[in-house]
C-alpha cells in the first residue's frame, strides 16, 4: 500500500493526463489517495474517530443539504459530482492522517518524490515553451497526444495555465513553509522560483501575473510582521521586492490581456475586456445578483450541487452588464444546471447559504488563531479559492492537515516533557526516601549500640 501512496504523490503535478477519467481537472492522484485510505480500513476508522469533529460537521452539512432538496429539486449528476469531490477531499486528508500521524511514516521520502515529480513538470514545460517559441511542430504534436486538453501556451503538466498559481502557491509554497528540513526547503524554494520565472517570461497566463502580484504582497506583509527576522534582513527583502515588482510591471506592460484590463474606465470594463475572465465572472455576477434578488433564500442556500439556482435568479441582471463579444459560454447558461462557478466562496454561499458560510469561516479562522498559525497563509489560500471551486483539490485538505500535524507534534512533545518531569519527581522522591531510611537506620543502630 505504500506504493499506492507514493504513486499518488508522484502524480500530483500531472493533472492534464489523456487517460484521466475527469473531463476538467484531469488527474488520478485523488483517486489513488482515496484507494490508499480505504485499503487501510482499520487505520481509516481510527482516523475518522480521531477527527470526529470534521466528520460530524460534514455529516451535518450533508443532512442539511438533503433537507434543502425538498425545496430545490436537485440534479443527480450534480449530486454525484459534488459529493464525490467532497469525498475525495476528505479522503485525501484522512490518507495523510493515516500515513503520518497513525503510521508515523517519514514525510521526507514522500516530499522527495513530490519534488522529483515537480522537477519533471518544470522541464516538461520548459521543452514545450521552447517548442512553442521555435514553432517545432512535431514536438508540439507529441504534447497534444499526452495532454487531455492541449493549449498552445505554457501550462507545464497542469490542467491549464490558470492552474500554475494553484500548484505553486497551493502545494509547493505550503510545503516549503511547513517542513523543517533545510535541504528539502531549499529545493522547494528553487522550484517555486523556477516555475514563477518561466511563467513570467512566457506571459502565457494573465491570471498568474495578477496572482503573483497579490500573493507576493501577502508574503511581504507576512515577512515584515514576523518579529524573528532582523531589521537588516527586512531591508534586503524590501529591495528584492522592489526589483521583482519592477520586473513584474514590465511584464504586465507587455501583456495585452492585462493591459486591456488595466485600461478599463470602470470595474465592469476591466472584467469584460477579457473574454475568458468575462465568461467566468458572469457566473459569479449572476449568483451575486441572485442573492440580491432572493436575499432570504441566500441565507440558507439551495443544497450541495444546486448552485445553479442562484445563477438563474440573477441571470438577466448579469446579462445586462455583460458587454464582451464572447457569448458562447454565456448564451445558454440559464437552461444549464451548471455545477461550476469558478469561485469557492460563491459556490458555498449558493449551496449552504450565508449563515453556514459565516460559521465555516469563523471555525477556520479560530482554528488558525488557536494553533498560532500565520493568518497571511490562510489569506493566500482563500485568495486562491476565490478563482477556483473544487472540493477535491489538494490545497485546503493539505493546509488543514499541516495544522493538525503540527498540533499533534506539539502534544507529543508536551506529553514527553510532562513524563520527564514526573520521572524526575519520582527519582527525587525515591532519593529522599532512601535518605530518610538511611538516617532512620543509622539512628536505630546507634541507639542499639548504646
């Protein structure tokens, strides 16, 4: 079963495989992680008992959604899609719990496998980048055979160019700031820099340019608020940030998609200047108008898999604001029971309502604060999910596990410390007792002699 987990780790960067079952996020890692968790049934039951609060919360939401189906007739395909991806996300977390907390396996070996896989992903992207720039047709035809969704842009081994941010910030960065091994941390940092540099040079992902600027700002804010870093190092970091910002500004100025957005006179003009962004935002905007038109319904949601209801409630209002010529993804959206809104907060509000959404956010923030984790890292994750809405993707389950893994380590260290203290007390008491017995014996002996 170790091989199954290692294969799952290795295939994490490869989510555009021609043989993957999914039409969108074409990956097999979530399936392999799920199989690993299920195949270790005894440990799975242990992990469920150990994380009963999470399981209870998910069960409550499932029951709640089932009740909402009485008022909002569901689509069976959407129900399967939603609950299966939710199950994959949960099983990913549980598989990590089984391997590293219950079985206490060494994490370093698996991270080495992941680094190796991401290194292959980078060089795959580098070769494709050269082939695209050089117009080498026969090489590009080989890429089209391997990839499920072929793009004539740099995407490495990821589903599409927009997934670069998710892998760089949502997987590699999370691991880089979490592990203590200096060598592995250094390798991950180099990989992050390599992915960022090549993506910025290519200019093939407008989203990455925006994401890079925002995430970089959050990392800078996090760095400057850390008390452990010396003032001189903070100055060096600021200088590097200024240089990187200058390079980013030059890259943005040469990217027609981004410059068109920035040249918009209003927020609506900026959004509608880009066809892809406009089509994606339309689903979000329709849902927001849906909340405005049906505020009472928005408080409680329409049930898991039923996010399309609020899209319909606000469809006409959003259509009146849509000005882009690209209408293929928008025209027939009202009649489709779409289950993808490209924004996790919007999807959650549409499915479980504003009330439950606020409860979940409070629970997440309280967990982060309770475990003394850095809030800026959570903000980076929330930002990533603003443009992504899959329950099965690695980022949030991984982040949640990292928090629990650290907390478990602290508990073990605390217990060991307490045991040491108890041992010392016992040794001291034993020593005192021996001393008292020795004194008593000497006293009695001297009296007998007298």
